[in-house]
């Protein structure tokens, strides 16, 4: 499990559509700042800024090549964030279904106990 | 309507999420199920594969609760803790909520109310987060399917790359 700060940073980084588009491009293979700037019609400094956010979130790593410093996608934080997002609502949907079953059981038990303890007046 | 179909999860105001759900049982039983540890650990489990090895509840104002979930096969653990601020038996509970893993920063305040009508109980849960940003991030899980879909697409692409 990654540090809490890490997951928060992942969500902050993913909140921006340009950064998601950059990630989608990097999913096809590593790319330099120049190569990323072209299709997005953005200046290199603007792309660099987004890359820094993605790097801090652990979503992207940069190569050693001093000239190109290619960016590469890091998949693991993304997988963790996706899992959490998909699970939150599902957690409650499933838990409440469990609760339905438990309540049925409690109602049955209550009736049984009620019959046993209540003195019979009629008949 | 089947009670299963009564689940709703919607944003409210700037910082809240409201969840509602009906149950085919009197409110006392629902209240017990929310506050007695031997009952809570039997339903508050989420998707299959999770158990709740730790479920401690000190049901009094200022008392705390502690839940830990564990995945059977993966061994992953998830924990949550909080403090009770208000308890009105069978009607209303207010408590704080903080995940060990800090899915969101700070604490949330959870208000649960139970209303009974014709033997059915409506549970309303209001979760108040400490900022709009936090609330919106949590809500993405249930509302913004497009966002999830785009993450899924990314994952598909990743999976293809890995399999090549």
C-alpha cells in the first residue's frame, strides 16, 4: 500500500484532462517533451509543468538521456486509484444487500422469541 | 419497489454526499445492525472476499469505533476509525470517519438518520467532507462514469502493452 500522500497526489494529477491525455499518449510508448508538445499544440514549458505534476504523483518517470529525457508511464498508482474509485459505491451497494439478509434473519428470530416469551391468552 | 432498487447516492451542497436506502424492517433492527459490533461485522463487508476481523464499538458520545477489513486471498487491509458525537437510539447517529489510508484528507462527519413507515425503514446517510474538492473526488466513484471509463480505457491499453 502506498503512502496516503501518494494516493491524494494521484487523484489531483488525474483531475486534469490534459494530463489524462498525456497519460493516454504515454500508454502507447515513451515520449520526449517535444514529442508530447506537438500533438497537444502546447508550449514545451506548459507540457513540462504537467509532466512535473504527473512525476510527483508517481504516474510518470523520466529517462536518464540528458537530451531527450523521455517520459514513461508508471502503471501501478493508476491501477490503485482506479480500484478505489470503482469500489466506493460498490462497497455500499453490496453491504446494504448483506444488511437486507441480516435484517430478515433478525426479524425471524424476533418472531420466534416473541412467540416463546408471550403468554398465550387466547384459544 | 424492491428495497434493493432504493439505493441513491447524490451530491448535496458544496461538501456533502447523501446516500439513502430503504430496508424492509423496523427501525430498531436497523439501528441495532448499525451499532452492535457482532451485527456490524456480518454485513458491512462490501464486495465478496472481504472479512472484518476488527469491529469495536464504544457506543456513547465521545466513544470511538474501529473497523478493519481484510481481503481473504490478497491479504490487503483497510481500516477506519472515528468518534461518536451524537447518539439518539433508533433515530440518529453522528460520528466522525477517518480512513487509515487517507483516501481523502482530513475527517468526514457522518450523520445517519432512520425513519420508519409501515414497517419499512429509510436510512439516510449524510457524509460531510472538509472540502468541495475532496467530496468531488469521492463522488467520481459513483457519478462520473466517463472518468472511470477513461481510466479503464487506459488500463486496457496498458494490458495490451504488457501482453505484447
